[in-house]
């Protein structure tokens, strides 16, 4: 949950910030709707929720919760970009319609593709006392 919820907060934050404040296109050839403001909003949303969950729920120090949030947020953005590149290459808007306006299942979980391994590496390399949480 320490990774899942912040990654989903990234999707929500990117959408909200992009919709209301988005002025500068991030990469029009990759995804015409993505904006720099949306990407930053997604990153901020991930970091804030990671800070809250890590420091309050798990008891991590705030700087490690911040580090985990930044690592997770950046990896999430790259996962989303990779999935967008795959869609562009295949000529698709979404990878399905099973989730309605959220698109296909991969459209909803694309950030996790890189965020989960990045968070796992952060936990086992930077926070050895937390290695049991990472499943080791």
C-alpha cells in the first residue's frame, strides 16, 4: 500500500493539475494531453502521500519517506511515459475499455511497472532495517 496508493495519487494529481493548470505540453508527440504542470502535480501528489504514509503509518523518518516518494514518483512518471510510447507505436488511445474513462487495466497500472521495482530497490538498498517490509 505504501507504493500503490501514492502511484494512484500520482495519476489523480497529474489529471487534476494538468486539467486546471496545464499550459505547457510535456511531449506532444508522445501524449498530446500530458502537460509539464500535470507531471509536476503527479510528482507532488506522490511525494505528499508517501510522506504522510511513510512517516505516520510505517514510522519511517520523514527524509526517508520523502526519498521513497521522490523515487516512486519519478519512476511512476517514466512508467506512464513508456506506456504512452507503446500506445503511440501501436496506434492506440487506450489499452482497453474495461475501466471506462480510465481506459484499460494497463492504463491504470502503468506507473507501477517501474515504481514497484524502484521502491523495492530503495527499501533494500537505502533502508536495510525496512527490508522485511519489502518482502525479504
